[in-house]
């Protein structure tokens, strides 16, 4: 138990540091992007692909620091009574066009009589967005993403089931490790942040997967809350 606590303290400290660095990187990055753009206009005869590479790399730094910034809690934390179903509806609306573009059908199977829970709505949205995005990204040739909720005793269970590529046993253990990604354009930060937020809500996160078949990510959250 001590070891677990020490580990999570360490993670929190690393998270804070990473977020602070990400924050410091933001302003110089914006200026770099701006001047790169200017240079490109000033030198129309130069090899344009150099500028494109520079812009691409700057955007990548922006993507990574953007994900890390979530850990810095840019918005003051606010735990309130919220309906998880409502939050899910909002996130699904947010990702609808991305799902459509990937030929992914999102199916909602929400239990209508769930009690509200104490949570930070923004953080919870972040969790659902991260998990949904992974589901969509795993289904290169389209498929169905089923999101279901139910209550069991003092917990709410939220499951995200996709029909995507799945993930091997060895890799499954590494999900949530900072910077672990199998994607060309991945950051490997989404699931780490997701795990941290779920832990912060005193919940649990489980990933079940069968390679070639699909993945189910299960989140449980306590109803009595904080
Ligand atoms: P990223 O999406 O940037 O790669 P994440 O932390 O969100 O980072 O995910 C880490 C890795 O976990 C992914 O690269 C992928 O290999 C695996 N993964 C997560 N969710 C799924 C899923 N639903 N289906 C298949 N693989 C997944
Ligand atoms: Mg991701």
C-alpha cells in the first residue's frame, strides 16, 4: 500500500512538472509558428517542403503540450452533482463528425434512471473524449462504438465497446504508461490522463481487448462521490 501511495505521489509530481513545462513552452511556440508562417511568405522561392516540415513539427509539439496542460488544471476544479448520461450525450455530439468521417456508428445504451454523481464535469468529459477517440481511431474501416451505462450498488458503470483492431496482451499492460503509443500521430498521453482523472474521482478503469476483434474500456465511478 505504501508503495502504491509513493508511486501515485511520484506520478502527481511528475504530472505537475510536465504541465508546468508545457505551459512555459506555449508562448515561444506560438511565436515560432507565427514567424515560420511569415518566413514562408517572404521566401516563396525557397523549398516549401522545409516550411511544411517545420510547421508539422511545431504542431506536434503543440499537440503534446496541449495534452499535458490538462494535468495543470487550467480550469479551477469543481466537483458538482452531474448526470453522467448528460455528459456522455454532450461528448458524443462533440465527436459526431469525427465518428462520421471514420464510418463509425455510435450506439448509446444508457440506463435512464441513473442518479447524478459528484464529479468535475470538464475532467469527466476529457475522460470520455479520450476513450471515445481511441475507439474511433481503432476502427480504421468503420464499425460500431457502443456506449452503455448502468448502476450496480454504489457505482455507475460506463462501458465503451468498439469493434476495432484490439490490442495484444503485452501492449495492454502498457496502456496508460506516459508516451506509450502505437499510432504514428499518437501522443501516448490520453490514457495516462484518463487514468489519473478516474483515480481522482475514486473510480476504476479496466481495459479488455481481443486482437482483431475489439476493445472494451470500462469505467466505474462511485455514486456517493467525494
Ligand atoms: P494515443 O491515442 O495518443 O496513442 P492513448 O494513451 O490514448 O494514446 O492510447 C495509448 C495506446 O493504447 C494507443 O496507441 C493504442 O495502441 C492503445 N489503445 C487505447 N485504446 C484502444 C482501443 N480502443 N483499441 C485499440 N487500441 C487502443
Ligand atoms: Mg488516444
